[in-house]
C-alpha cells in the first residue's frame, strides 16, 4: 500500500521538477503527467514520477488531515512510553 502525500512543485526544468513536502525536497519526473503543471502546483508522486495534479485547496486539506493523524499517533506513543517508564 502506498500513501501519496501532496507535494508542492518549487522548481521546474523541462520534464524535471523539484518538490517540497514537510521541508523535504526531492527531484521528480513529470513525464507521466496528463496535464500541464507549473511552479506552485501540488502533485501526487510515486516512485519519482508525478502522476496527478491536486487542487491547492484539496492538497492543503489533505496535509491538515495528515498533520492531525501524525499528532494523534505521536501522543499515543508518548502515552505508551510514559506507562512503560513511569517517573520515579
């Protein structure tokens, strides 16, 4: 199973682009994109290829949901660790 996280295009050079998500940057290929994209657009990437353009509002909403899930998991892990190693 794969999870494609909306990634923002920050640079383009022909069929190559640089994306950024959560501060991480990666070079990708745009060869498989069915529509034109430009700097500032969000795309879904798999195996180094952009496959689909995502509307900005949808990308931002998806990233908010991911942020919420990550925060919940972090809190669960911290609670489990606190149970395993009580202070004292």
